[in-house]
């Protein structure tokens, strides 16, 4: 019986705990966030997203990558960033930022992190 538990335990690895942000949600300047943002991943795939209805620290995003489906999501802006789907957008300065998206290969199950600069148009 002990062997079963040791086999199961060996399948799990301990992961360091994520460091939580100690900041609270605060209202942001909507003019820095709202608009259409575009970029191209290192793979050559183009993407765009639009941020709208920013009120306080909440907003809405519409995202499309390549010829993929259009995705809509509510967002919470904190620490100059927000997450949507498998992506995170970080505003570096007004009109410019970086997006990081986790992409999983359906055939192999392996994940890769795509990162790209983004500019508001």
C-alpha cells in the first residue's frame, strides 16, 4: 500500500507559491487603456484587442488572434496590467505595452509562452 502512495507522490512536484500582490484595486485613467491595440507574435501571427467601458478598475476586452474566434471578457486592471483568457497585458507606457499568451500544442500537450510588443492604434 505504501508503494502506491509513493508512486502517486512522485507524480506531483511542489511549486513555489506565487507571490501575491499586496496592492488594492484602484481606479485607473480610462484614456490610457481604452482603444484598439495591435501587435504581432514572433511566430508572425497578428492579433488585436480592444479595451472599452473602463470605469474605475473594471473594463471590457474584445480579442482576436489571427483568423481565430473573437473572444470577449470582462477585465480587472491592477498594477498596470490585466488578464484575459490565456493572456496577460502589461501597460509599459502610454500607448505601448507587452502581451504574454500561453499557447498549448494540441498534438503534444506542451505549452509555450508567446510574448509580443503591443501598440495602441
